[in-house]
């Protein structure tokens, strides 16, 4: 898997992360082995970022583009963008056993709105801000009002790119599992080790099992409705309730002192796939 960048077509990092997390959430709701039929497109209204997976192959051919390939490719693309500060148009051919199975494109929607390289909006907000002041609140999921999040900020601020990639890592970790199966525990660490996310079920509180769809929904709402909306990137605790009863919890913590995680460690579940698309 290789990437081609066009540095003349810059993108705003926060828009890239938000769109990438929205797409990763969508992928995590699908079956891991599902074949991509033609195209998957993600664009958030008002954002100048379009992400797209394309499967150009007829359905009767082998080595079809699947959801697991999309999760892997999106994760790697966002990691490469973050590492190299390469927030610009990206194209990639996705090959399985040397055969092109599809393509990934991350590009601006409107050429006229392409961001100049020195535009200050390219920087993530609050990257190394002061300690996050304690703050609590409640969020009700618009899609399912029975699902309620009580949150509490505390402690230290976290680099915003670490937070963003920590959420990406957690989503990718959940993606191989059936969204309706029970999520007893999920742990993820951002690729550079600065942000840890820990999610677990709380037994005995609710008749509703805490499933992977609830874990990924909590991650999406946490990032989109709480962290980004408030521009607060820091230690946070989430009390997750369904029909008023506690059934899960989520902690996001700042890691200090060289914590690192093997990138894409969740792909160990399928070594043959990992070797075929990543060349590892």
C-alpha cells in the first residue's frame, strides 16, 4: 500500500480527523468481511474534505475490496498524514496479493477553498493548552434518546492529535467485532502513545447489554459533540447509561513517559490479511 500526496491541495487537520472518525464509525457498523459494492463516500456538510473508497472490480472476480481492507487503509492513511504533517490530498491504490482491489481518496471538495500552507487554521486547536478545568455535563443521543452520556473533564490536557488518533485507534479496534455482540472491555492507545482509551461494560445495571455499537457510538459522540464542540482535549470520564441505568463507562487519559503501542495491533487477529495488504 503506497500513498501519493498533492501538497498544492491542503486540508484542515480537524476536518480530516472529524471526517475520518465519521467514516471509521460507519465502517465499524458493518460486517468485517462485507464486500464493498462500487463505492463508500463520506463528507460532513460544510467541510472541505471528501473521503472515498472505490471498488472497480466486477463482483465475480476474487480478491474483492472488503470492509476490513477499508478499516486498515483508512487507519494507515490517517497515521501517515499525522506523522508527516501531510494534511493534503491523498490517493492510494489498495492491493491484495499484488492485485489492485480498490482505491482510497482523501481530497478537498472545492478546489477554490484549498487552504494555503501557512493558513493558521491548518493547526489543531488547543494542542498544548493549559490544564483542562473540571467540567461536567450530560449528552443525550439524538439517534437513541435512551442512550445518555454523563461526562466529566478532569486533570491534564492532551495533544489534540493524540486524542484524535486515540479515537481512530479505538474505533479500528472495535471494527472486527459484530456490532451487536457484548463489549466487555476495549483498550486502545494512540499510535504515538500519548492518549489511552479504556471502555468496559458495567454488569448488573441495565437489561440492555453493552455492545460494540454502544462503544463506538460513545466514541463518536465524545469526539464530535463534546471534545471538538468545546475545544477541550483532555482527561475525561464518561458514565454511559441506557434507560436511566448504568451499563458502561469510558475513560480517556493522558499517557506520559514513552508509552507506545504497535500500530494496527488489532490486525493480529488476521495475520494473512495483514501480510497481504500491509506487506508486513
